[in-house]
């Protein structure tokens, strides 16, 4: 962190941070630490929203934001840094405007790109700590590895449905993310928030815990979540804690590490190469317009593999609902004499369903490319998108 000896807080800053300044644990020296600190946030979504807002309000001098998405209306239920008027706008631009509205003294650097093995070192090198606000396993492993290789703390958080996790992974002082999760789960086993849902306030709670840990790291105060995994259950309103230990055989932070540079994280997590995935998908895909024509002239078995809660939002008339997780046990309910077309929200789960159906002998099965969202865009605009 930068030299603070000659740093002077303005009268405006003293007034702004006065409730910090009268805390013995913060005081003038601590506030100067915050002002000279730099924090890199990976993601400006559910977790990134409270993180950016509270770190800016606390007076962290430099925030780096990494994202490449645009604001969607489905984000607004939990990504509170964005507003209705910013739908369709870059998340980085939206977040930067909000941050500067909270605290114009903060330097906001934006990186409108996917955080990848090719750019991670260049982006992260000059920041004091990194905060993981992502929602996918390849990026979580990437954030961990770049943090370990650069010797920086990684403030971790994750959310799903009603449950959240938080920890501080700092290889110099304790375990890293790989010590907890040596191997990623099989692709498709853990649904995304888009597929499984998330309680709107949950990322606010977990993101605030992450912000709290980041501030403690900067101040050098308190007991950090190093070697501890904090588990939160929003429905039960309970916090639990798991003790974590450093894995002596960890491939990146252990005594005899085998990872010395960033790797291909999509491949590590078992995610197919885009070209191969597209090629495989094209063999089994059907477009929304093609499906509409076939429904008018052919006898089809239309299979909806979403959850019942999603079916209540919208559906394609004539569809049979069999959630993906129930499909292996309910194959006998499928009319194998008809051509089968499976669909879900965006086409990912139904692609898994089609693969399962082909292995079970239902070789006519096709996947609605783009899911019911494509149906709404190309065939029936009255169908709501969620």
C-alpha cells in the first residue's frame, strides 16, 4: 500500500469519514490506510454491488472493476448498484456512476473484459487485494491462482438460492481455495443462479461480509476469516463456521506445488471448447421458428425440463413438464414414437436432457436452441422472459 506519511485528509473527507475517525480501531491512521488502498473487484453483479458501494463509502481510494456484461432487468432484484434506467447499459458504466455518486474521492478503474488467464496478471498486479464476486467455477479457480501467485489475499464469497459462503484465502497465512475444493464439480451439477434462483437480499448479506473482511485486511485489525469458512442459511437465519486447514499437497500453495502459472480453467473445470460445444449442439438443435412450424404440422412430444416454479411463470402450450433432475427416473413417460423436443429457460439444461435421451435410445430428441427465451423473441412475444 502507498506511503501515507504525507497524506492529508481534506475537511470534506474528515466530515465524510467522521464516524470512522472516532473509532480507535480506525482513527486518522486507519482512514489514511483506506484512502491509499486499492481493491480489485471481479464482477459487478449480486456480490459486487454491495462490495463496491460499501468500499467506496468507507473511503477505499482505488477500486478496480472487472465485468463485460450489460444490465438486464432480471439483475435488478439483487444487483442493487444498477437501476431500471440503466437496463441495456454496460454494468461497468452503471456501477462507476453509482460509486462516484456515493464518493467522488474514489478512483474507479474499469476493465470491460472477461477476466482470463491472458489478462489476469496484468489487471491484478497493482492491487493490494482481490475480491471474488463471480458465479462460475473457472473464474473462481483463476482468481485463487492469480492471488496465490501474486501473494495477494483473496476475499471469497458465493451464493445460491438461500445459502451463502465467505472466507479469506491468503496462501501466505492459511489455506487457499484449492485447499478447500481441490477439484471442481462435474459440469452442470451445480446450477447457476439463473437456473436455481437466489434470494434477492442474500448477495447483499454475503457481499457486506466480504467488504467487512476487506476493510479489516486494509486496517490490519480484527480476526480475519483465514482458515474459516462462514456458512449462512437465510431461511434458518443461522451462521455456521467450518475450520479450514492448509493442504500440504495443494498443487499451488503446498510445499511441492505443481502449478507455477495460470492454466486453461475452462478445460480444468470440464467445460467443452466453444467450437466443439457449438458443433455438438448444432447436431441436436432446433430453432424456435422451426419448432413453431413443426408444432403446426407434426406430432411432437414437447418436453419442458425446468422446475415447477418456472413452469408457473410461462410455458409453451402442449408441453409435458419433467424437471431435468427427475428425467432419468421418468423416461417411461416419454412418447418415443414421436419426435421429442426438449426446452428449458435458455437451452443449457435441455441440452443435457437431450444428451441423456440420446444415450437412452431416444435418438430423435432435439433441443430448442435458446430455450423459452428464444421462443419469446422469435415466436410469441407475449411469453414473459425471466
